[in-house]
C-alpha cells in the first residue's frame, strides 16, 4: 500500500452498498434496517483490511539495523559512564567490603565462598574454580545505575535468599548450577537491579548475602605459581590467561554491543566466555566455566565441546532482556590442560568473541 487515500474507492463502495440494499428489500422478509446502521461484508472489507496499518504508514522504514550495535533499536541505547573506585565508596560500605574497577565503567565486588567444601566427581572444587558470588555496578548517562551479578548459595540458603532479594526489588534472572554431581548441593542465582540509588541496591544485596554463610572479606593473598603448562594453554587458546588466586583463567568477550533493557553494557559485563583451570598435578586440570553464544551458534558449539570430551552442565540464559539474546553453556571436564584448551579453542572460533586481557571482576 502507498499510504495515500484512494478517492475512487469511496464511490465504488457507495455503489456496492446501494445494490446490497436493493437486494435486501426484495428478498429479506425481516423489517428494513435503518440505512445508517447497514454495513455489508463487502463494504467492511476495505475498512477491516486497513485496521492497524495507519501507524506503519506514518513511519519511515529507516536504515537496516546494525548488528554490531545490539539489534534493531529505534532509539540509541543509553551509554555507560566512566567512573572510579572512589565514586563507589558508599556502595563498598553498604556491601561490607571493597571492590575494584573492571575496566573504567564497571565496579565489581567478589564474595568468595571459602566456607564451602564441595566435591564434584571426586575432585575438591577450589573457591577460585567455581565457588564465589560477585556483583557489578555501572552508572549511566541518564543518572540510573545498573547492577548485575551471580550469587552462589547452598540449597538450604536458596529460598530465604530469594525472599530477601524479592523484598528489596532485586530481580532474579536465572537459577541453575555450574557443577555436575557435586556435594553439598550448590546453586547459582543471577541478579539484576536498576535504579537511581546504588546504595539502596547494595543494602538489599548485603541483606541477601547475610542469609548465607559467606565469610567476611579477607585480604587477597598473592597467588603462587600454578602447576600447569600455562604457555601451552595460552598457545592453544591464542591469548594470554592469568593467575587468579591459584587457578588459571582465560576470558573472551562478545564482539557485539549487548543491550540490556535499553542500556549498552560495558564490554566484559555479562557477555563473556570464561574458562578456569584448577591444577590437579601432572599437567592435569579440572575445567569449569561457560561459553556465551547467540542462538545460531548453540548447536555447533555443543557438538564441538562434546567432540573434545568436555561435559555439559547447563544451557540457559543469564538475562531476561538482553539483545541480541544470549545463551550460556556451562561446562566441566578433567584432563590434560593443554588438550582441553585445544578443544575449547574450536568452540571459541565458532563464536563471535574476542580475547580480552582478564581483569579482576570480569567473570
């Protein structure tokens, strides 16, 4: 349709209605219907066909969406602002521990679950491999703050933590596990909040964490050497990993700008593939982490991971409103660390990610 009215349509419709009325008077024994109320199906057809099309005619189709900018938004996403750790001093006080900047936009705080002694398939799971909560705060140009994170809770803590989060208006966007066949049972719940008062959000998170046995903040010890062929892992993955508290980590971020509820996420927040190697001796490692994908990449990545002997733990979303829609495959394996890295590299190459120098707090 051109969107312009057709003047001759009304004349034809009037002629059709007159013919219908003449026919009705000759054949219908019912009392005559007042003219102003009589509309036949033929007369209604062009009216019904046009319902809902006016707004579309009034809009310009515009340029095709740019896939590198998060999809077909009619409005530009709100951009994150540069901040420093000093800008988040009151948040740190509310959370009860200091955090650090992950880049120049996200303020990140960790809550290691050093109180947990978890075993998966006979492997004692270190805190750095899988057992830690974390939250990140980002300020935006419109004055609002976005908070995203992941809380590690035992099965006995889960329901009360959920109730506290909900009471403080903090959303839960995922509930799942990172480990297979582990004891005691541990769950991970992703959290999301948005508002103008980051301190109030921090207090809500602190109230939820206080329902867990998460230990108080402790000084981070300087990591010692890792008993792994880290050069071999780096060569296999094509990037430089880092020693993070006795485990070796490699991180890849999605190339797209990810939009969450109209807000552009800083790179490395909520859209990364993270691979964590815990040394087991003799060049072997326990591997934990996840791969971030869009829908079209999922099935191929599953095949690649399984062909490399890597086990699947979960396939799910971490967010509710992300664009493009992101999926995460959590994984687990035990074996030669370099061989595992080679298998991971094939999965990395099948996704639209770029290697990043890991900074504390980007997981």
